[in-house]
């Protein structure tokens, strides 16, 4: 398989943010998002065997691994890599654009589905059937470039009933005692967005485990 980089760092996104994590960044992507920050993954990379990749992952002594890219599922060997890492007891996150069928991904791995908003220029590539394949431990992410993306993302959350799925998933995982605290946290975040929508630039909303908003300066 073709690998751009493997490194150990702190997870910066999703409900796993803050945890030590090994990142396996696969080369190649079938999309070309306007704001892509990983263009260096489009070409090049180094050919490595599955055994070599797994050995390097193990060398860091960290149990959380993210398979990312580029688009990691664009390489057929990625599915085998994910299965073998799960077999070895790793907690495996898959950061995928959702443009490729996630059905063959090992069910023990956790999908972070990056739904492409109109501002990305790749909204037509969303494979909506993937939403139906998500399980309670999976997450959905939107990268929001402008107000239009924000409104679009809210509509998708409503249309696909993602918030209801999120609450169902949370109830399954946490039990009823956490529901009140979570609902209040979500309301606070929504209020922050509503109060200053012009600053909803390069924000991300993660669903399924929690709603996380990140506010950054304009591009
Ligand atoms: S899917 Fe990810 S790697 Fe591919 S173009 Fe979009 S942002 Fe870049």
C-alpha cells in the first residue's frame, strides 16, 4: 500500500480529541475539496507492506490508531489493514470523506464520516447510503466554510435525523444519567453559533458522540 506518513501525536478532532494516537496517512484521494489542507497526500508516498505498517504502528506503544489520508478507503489494502489492527486489539478510527462505500470496513473500527458541504465543491460526491451504515460508535463531521454550509449542514442533520441517532447512540452508551448534562452542553454550543453566525468559518460539528464546534479565524 502507498503511505504518505505514519506518526504519533495527539488526536485533535472528534470525540477522541486529546487522546494520544498513531496516525497512518494513506496516499491518494478521489476528491479535490477547495479548502483541502492535505494536498501533499494526492501523489507520491512510499510503498509499504501491511506487515511494515503494522510494525511501525506497534512501535509507538499507543492503542488508538487513526487511518486517514487523502481518502484511506481508496486503497483496497486499507480494509485488510483495518481488520488486522482490530484483530491486534487496537482501537481504530477511520477518517473518510464518505464518498466510498463503508460497508466492507471492519465493524469494530470507528468511522468518522466527513460529509462534504457545498463550500467544499465536492457535495455531489457524498454517498448518502453510508449514513445508513453508521453504528453507535461512529461519528459524522461537517467542515463549514460559510453561512450557506452551516444552513446546509443543519438541514442534513434534520433530514437524516442525525441528532436523534446521536441521542439514541448516547443513551445506549452512557445510560440516562448523562442525558441531561449532554443536552445542556449541546444547547450552549448551538447558542454560540446562533449568536455569531458570521464567524462560523472553518468550524466542525461532530455528531454521534457529541456536537463539537471549533471557531477559528477566517481563511
Ligand atoms: S477528501 Fe480530504 S484529502 Fe481529499 S480533497 Fe477533501 S479534504 Fe483533501
